[in-house]
């Protein structure tokens, strides 16, 4: 097993150095490999972690060698997106402070390494490597390959119970809920709802983004992925996907079509008894999961009253929860299952402000990019809708504090400056071409 891991990572490292964009595609298509765990000199590590490290090392070598295209993109982001860099810097700094105040220092260091430091590395690599609209589009297809793999295994799992923990078999009145390659259904839904939103947007805008030739693959993957999301019975995932679809329609000329699609999804969920029984309790006040979340929110508010600035520290909420609710220790969760409470408690008030700053920056930048046309506007709508899907689901869950979800978040964040830099680079190239043509005309003209 160790030999296989070493050979696989070595091969990946060579590929990532020779083709940095392929390195990004590999990470996106293999996000679940963070579950492949091993020790390196006594320290715990994962296959995903080493893929990110190798990819970043390859990019670092290219920058040191002075590759002009990547150095140019570094200059562009400092001039084009300075506020994004400020918010990211504040977020990383808040993570460092949260490690210092955490009651679980070693665990907090592990979380900072996986979600903050490695996430930042991947953000930088993705920004630099995905330096053209074509490469950015191909990164979508890497996620679709992941979605298809998860769907095949999840559908097989639903039919056979293979690798499905008994807790999710559907005891009593509960439906059978698939977990695919993960350990609980919401882990699947949190990951695939934004990907399904991207896939839906690409189907809508495939002619604008030169994706028309893969029409059959896109529709087949959408069918399988939607079935998988349905079988997770994750209400947050369903809601996030529907809101993402509505945003796709609202920011395009397909409003009526997207409203009709969402109405069909809602009608189907209400017609099928298993999904209807998951939805109705949330509106009549007898939903156990909803009641559990209210308990988490109450404890979160109590913690913030005690530590409004520093929060609980990374991995600190669990300790605070045990102190506030000593009789519920067996039911303690690591996070309060709300994206804003999660960031406030785990990374402090400045971490929350950093996340809010990033989101505001994304909205402002999206307003500008949507008007660019030439495919850039449609691309922006897609990634904005995907991020919206993630945030909406995050209102009732934890969409960042997990290895694959953190990388997905940093990836989506990288696409905004990556697309913007591509546009700027294209404009500069056009100006240089026009200038060269004008000089050539002047030189060849009459004296």
C-alpha cells in the first residue's frame, strides 16, 4: 500500500510540474482521497495534502525559473484584486490566532494546515495554472468526473447497501440515505450541490462557453448527479441546488425555464413519500434535526457572549459545547452548523469579517464581470451561482471545515480573479497586436 501511494504521488508530481493545469484537474477529480491517510515521519498526512504540496512545489519552481506567463499573473492580481488579497490575508491571520487560543492546539494546527494553509496554496496554484478560459472550463469537467464517480458508487450503494453504514439503511420511518464514498449523507450533498449548479449552468450556456460537443455527457452526468443528491435526502442540499438554479435563471434570459425546473423539483419531492416526509416536519415544528440545530445555535450564541472577538478557537466549539451542555456529551458536534457562526466561532470575529469581505468582493466583482460578454459573463454567473448554492446550504450545515469542502471553497474563490486576469491578459495582447500592426503599417507606408 505504501509503495502504491509513493508511486502514485510521484507520478502525480511529475504531471503537475509538466502541466500545472492537469495538476489542478487531478486534485479536483480526486477530492475524496483525503481519506487515504498515512504518517510521514510520525506526522499524520493525507494523499490530498501531498497532491496539493506537490502541485504547489511544481508551481513554485516555475516561478523561481522566471516563467513569464505566471509572473505576469502574479503582477495582475496585485493590481486587479488587492482587496481580495487583503481579505485572504486577514483570514489566514485569524486562523493563526485561533490556533493560539484553541483548547486543542494539536488538532487546531491540523485544521489550520488542511483548511487554511493548504487551501491558500491550492487557491494560488489554481489562479496561476488556470490561465485561460479553456483551462477554467476543463476544471469544471474534472469536477464532473468526480460527480459521476460518486454517483455511480452511490446508486450502486442504494441498491445493494454496499459500504453503507447501518444507521443509513432506513430504519423505522427514516428513508435509506446514501453516503457514497463518505460516512454521512450531508457530506455528499455539501460537495455535489455546487457542482450540480455548475453543471446546470454549463448546460444552459454551453454554446457561449464552447461546450456544445459534450452535450450528451453533460446531461447524463446531471441525471446521475441529481439522482445522487436526491438519495442523500439532504434538505439543505436540495435547497442550495434550487437557489443556485434560480440565480442562474435570474442572471440570464432563462428565468421562466429555471423557475419551471425548480417547481418540477419541488413537486417531485412533495409527491414522493420518502422525500415528503423529510420536508414536512421542518415546517410543522417536529423535526429532530431542526431541534438539534437550534440547540447548537443557542450554545453558539452563549459562547459568543463569552468570547465575541476571539471566538472558541479552532476545534474549540466542541469543548465549549461540553461545558454548556454536560448532559449531551454523546451528541456533541464539532461545529454549530451555520456558515457564519462556524467562521465566527472557529476563526474569531476577524475571520468572520474576512469571509464577509470576500463575499462582498465577489458580488462587486461579479457585477463587473457579468457585463464583459464573450463567455466571461456566463462563466461568472455559473461560479456565482455555485458559490451561492454552497452558502445557502451552509446556513444549516458546515460547508468549509472539511478537507474536500475547504478545497472546493478555495477553488471557487480562485476562479473570479483567474477569469478576470485572463480577460486583462487578453485585452493587453490585443492592444500589443494592434500596436505592432500599426507600427508595421507605418514602416511599410510611403516615405
